[in-house]
């Protein structure tokens, strides 16, 4: 079933692939995607089904008659069970239940009676795209692979949209490339036997938040344990972030219970007020079998390090480039210690905690309870009374909120309370973005607003889901960078089963001003020592960001010399160069440069491999 053209030049964690129907024209298109180092899975006819790069340990395949299934990524299902599933499959819709039953993080690909189904994860960590190539629809796990085959340029309007801070739903899900369509993480792609027709089939809906904390916490513990076990059951050596925060500490203790030997990695912060090291050492003392490595704080790269040298192949801009050097710096020395996989606690903030925006609804359904909690939030976050009241009475539907945002892109950043209790942070553009780029972004926002529906009618759950999707867009690219650096990364909190278990707990018990991450502390009780669960804060790393802005001023200045965004007419390069010469400007503390830097770094990376990008027309 598998044909290896040459020794695959990829290691675990770097899998990517394209999928083809069982037709001769699709087989001809598949040959165009074959490169040295690619591998091929074939239909029963012998024609190509999947072409790409993957490692043996991150793919499971099975065939039963004309039905074929493939699971690519991290999933503990074996070939025997997958073959049983293939043998009983009568309709592609039946895969909804299979996809929602398996732990891990993976793509699921199926061929049945000539039709294809390709899906990623509801978290957005594994995405699906498709494009019409030589008359046949081709699905892929990366957009740039399809764009390269089409010979298409990035869409200038999408570049303008990515200059927004932040990029709101649904605009953030769009492909950056003309002719390449993105599939929503909650949908599966269905391709007809003739390869001409595609549809997006909804397969995932968030659970109803009906469980109490007492009932839901054990299920969260089980889901997180299964997520860690899926990565550690093979044994060997794995490394774990041990920042001292509740999220990474939980992952480290769960890994310590596995067959794997654990190397715990702690980067102390530069800020003297940072207490991460204290909490990390407290945790490590309760794991005597763990090799605890404490790195030199001053050796950790700052934010903005090496922006000019990034050459990763990315299929969209990501603000993750700001921290790329920090994320990857410790991976080579961990590889020398034998680590085959690095586990992080990323995602815990997004699933174990939740948005205060739930109280917009709770105020209407449980007013006395909501008012008591909101008084606590006002004291905790220093929300003004007037701003809190205005945010709570704002009942605009999502489409209206999005349309209104298009007319306020140059306004100052909104008050924290309005973003915390509303549909989220409304997008903004900044002084260096040109009027042409502003018009393109406005047009995209207004067009989206005509049909946009929120990720969920409850603005709290909408915000939670949007934050998860925003996080995974970054982690998706970091995972690829880490695999290239030699040690793949995994973030168990972002597995779909973990997300579902957390979202099923009532928000009134997940987010409260009176306790820090009550869901996680309850779930981890008995696994993580009570002393470690008492932490009620986390480090902000603000000193690393401010120092990075100051120390890498020359790099930022060089980034705007010969700016690709300026050549496209999307930014005022002179304004950005002036700003780079004033890194202490107070407004830069709000990370407002991130989206612009992300787009510029991405375009520079494209030029290294594809040549100049054509300038935009007004």
C-alpha cells in the first residue's frame, strides 16, 4: 500500500500530504506533487491516493475491500482496529463518531466507493485545504503546497486583512492564496468520485456545558491523561516544559507516571519578580525520577530575536515568529539528552480557564449570581462601573458587531472590559497601514459581516473557541519549526477530547474571580501535589519582550528597509522605520507591531523560494 520514492527527508512531527480521487486525471495531477523524498499511498486500483511526507510512526493505514482509512498524526489506534472500522464503514458520515472517539491529534482520511473524506482537528491544529488542480480537486494539509502547484500569488486583500490586530472570525480561517480554499476546522471535506465537486460537511459541535465542576473534573483528568499517554506510551525519553505554571506542571506530572523517562526543562525569567523557578523547583522535588534542567536565564533569546534569518516554509503569516528563537532554542540540547518529543502546557490557559463574556448571558439567566461574580471581576481586573454596564447592555448580534468594526479600524484600542464581556477584541489598524490596505480590510470585513455567524450564539463560548483557534494557528507553525529543529513538540491541552471535556463544564464554575483555574486544580488533585496547585498567577515575560524590542532595534529597522509590504503598497515603510528608532514608545507595549512583522517576515520567506511578489493594484 505504501511506496517510498526515496528516503523521506522528514522526521516525526513534520507530516504533510495531498489526497487524490481514484481517477486517471487525478493520478496525472498526483505525479506533479511527487518529489524526491515523498511517499505514496495507493488506491486498490494502483492509482495514487495520498502523496506527501510522513514518518512511519505517525501514520496508521488500513484497507477493507474498496474502503481505505488513514490516520496521520498522534493517535493510539492500531492497524487491526482501523481495519475493523474500515470493514464496517458504509457511509462517510459514520466517521463523525469515529473522529470524536479517538484521543490524540490527527488527520483522518478516508476513501469509500470513489469518494474522499479529509478532516483535521476541531482545535484547528491540523487543517485541510483544497484546490482545483488540472481539472481535479486536490485536498492537502498545507495551503502552500497547493499554491505552489497552481503557481498562484498571495491574495493582496488577505495580506491587508492579516495586518488587522487581531484578525476576527471568520476572516482568520481564510487561505492566503488565490485559488486555495480553507476548510473550517469543524468541517470535513467531501470530494465526489469524479473529483469535480466538493462540499464541507459539519462534523464537530462543542458540547453543552452542563456538567458540574465535581462531575466534569474527573473527565478532564481522564482526557488529559489519555492525551499525554498517547505521546508517552512508547517509552524512551520525552522532555517537558516545567515553567512552574499549573499547565506545564500538570503535563510534567502526568508524563512522569508514564513508561517514558522525563527531562523537565525550566527557563527562569529575567524579571527578578518572576517566581517561575521557585514553583518549578517545588514541583521537581516531588518527581525524583525526573531529570530537571534549569537553563541560564540570560542565555534565553529575547522576543524579536533572529527575525531577519527565519527561513521556515510557512503557509500563512504567524505572530509566532516573534518568539520563534525562544521556543526552539532549548530543543537541540534536549535532543542531546535523548528527547524524542517535547511536551508543552500550551493551551491550558485557553481550555482550563474561560472567557468572562459568559456573564453577558448569565446576567440575564442568573442575575443575582452574575452580579455577585461581576463585582469580583471588577475588583480583580479594575473594570470601571460605567464601562462594565455599557458592555453588559451591548446586545449587538455578531454580524452587526463585525460590520461596526469596519468603520472603527483607526480608533484607539478599546477598554479591556468591553473586550472581556463582548464578542472579543475588535480589530484595529495602526498609523503605518496605508489607506489602500485599510479599504481592502474594510471591504473584507463588510463582506464577511453579511453572512457571518459566531462560532457559538453564546459570546462566552464563541470567545473561547476563537481563542483556541487563534492559539492553534500559532502552535501549528511552531510544531513544524520544532520538527525541523530536531525535536517535535506536542501540546496535549489542545487535543479535541481535552477541549471537549473542559468545555462541557459549566462556565460559572470554570471562570470565577475567587479561584485560579478551579477546573484544572480539581482535575489534577491527587496527581499534582497540593502545594503546587496553590499557585494563583503566572509570569508575563514582559521584561523579555521590552528588552527584545530595545536590543533588536537594528533588526527591526532592517526589516523595514526594502519592505515587501511597502512594495505592495500596504504599509508606510518610512513610518515603520521611524518607529523602529523609538523602541521605548509606550504604545509598542501592546504588541501592536506583531501582525505587521508577521506579514513582512512571511513575505520575505516566500521571496527566498518563489521570487518577488507582484505589487497590489489600488
